[in-house]
């Protein structure tokens, strides 16, 4: 087992939350375990107890107790394995950020029975980037544009853009039913109520957070609609819950209203959610320019649409 460490907070990490500071260093350690270490007082900041949301300052000393991380466990085998396939899925990269074309089935981070997620794989692919951090998240079943920051300062600036709504995020989704030609703007507050199977479950509830989604028809089939979806807020499972809320659940969504008599639209996608993050637009964290990232629709989703067109 490793020994107790006293880690100084760098200038780049000034202002970072304690939980995120630890998660960046304890790669492969489940989030729940990291929070237990904090709550039990095993993690100290300048000798005193601290909460997970405490903001650290440059020069603070953080006591990190002995805990096995990715490099000391079975993750070592993965680290020595081939992660080169991920290189071809990097859409945009510079000194500050990476936009990854995340495949469906890959979680954004490890935990809850998932050994390695996208962020852990990127850390293996880019071992010299010590501060890789997720700017936002995509559901495990969702494919497409995922933004990762390479610097602490950039991570904070990019996350602020997501909070303030200055980013533009668009998706393609196949919905059960016929969406009106004029589309639908769904304004329904969302509340995270509980965890089912280790995942968050969300429902429409006036007590929740304001949530706004725009659905626009791109192509209409006999029993379904291919829709362009624009997120005007960024809540957990927002598209899936709002789609189910208007009676048009996404094809392949078993959690939020997959129709029991899943029609031919699903085809070979019975284990695949038809939701793809097609584009992401945001301001560069350090330069006066806007980044426009785009991801082509995956082959399995394209094949599903081809079947529908033939039908």
C-alpha cells in the first residue's frame, strides 16, 4: 500500500474543489470511496477537516491517506494495453482541450462497476497531461462530442460557459411517435429523485431545476421521428426525460419509457439508445476564438435510418 501523502496545491489548482482535486489524483478510485475518505476525516487541508466542496487555495497542504489508485491495481494491465484506438476518435485537440467522439457504451468515467471510462482512457493516451478533467458529461449510452480540459484554469472557464448557457449543444435523436412539423419546446423542471441500479433517476417535478429542450423534426417516418435536439439547459438525462414527458420516448431508452412493443424502428438497436451529440460550440478558454466541433452519426444509427427509409 502507498503511504500518507502531503500534496501542495499548485497555482493552476487554486480555487478547485477538494473532491475534484482528489479525484484527479486518485485515478480509478470510485467516487463514493473518495467521499467516504473526506467524510471520515482521513483527508485534511492544512491539518484540519474539510468538506468535499471546500475551495482550495494555492499553497494549501492536502493530506491524502493510503489508498490504491489505478496505477497500483489491475488498471496497470490496461495502462500497458492498447488505447491507441482512441486516437482516431479525437476530433479537436490543442494545448488546452480535447474534443472526443465518444462511442456509445463507454462511460465518461470509471465507477459503479465500470473499470475505465473515457477520462481514464484519455489519461492513459495522454500520460503527460496531468490535469485532464471532464467539462461536462454524456450518458453512457449516448455517443458524440465530449469536451475535456487539459488545464485546471481552462476547466473552470469552460464549465462556467456550460453553467451560463453560452455553449451550443445539438443532438440527433430518434423518437417514438410523430413530432409536429413545428417541433416542440419543452419547458419542464427536472428533479433527481433517487438512484436505481447505481444511476441517477430523474423525473419532471415543479420542485426541480428549470429545464428547457427544443425538439425539431428532421425526418418523419410512419411511427417515429428523427429530431434535432437543442439543449438550452444542461440537466442530467434532460433529453430522455423531456422526450418521455411529451409521450415520445427515445428509441432504445429502457429507463425512461421504451415502448414495450418496440417497433421496427429499434431493429438492431434494442440495446442502444438512439441519441448522438452531433455538435458542440464554445469559446476557447484562453484565446479570442470560438471552437466548432462536429461528430458524424455512427454507422449503427445510420443503418437504422436506412432501414426506415427503405420501409
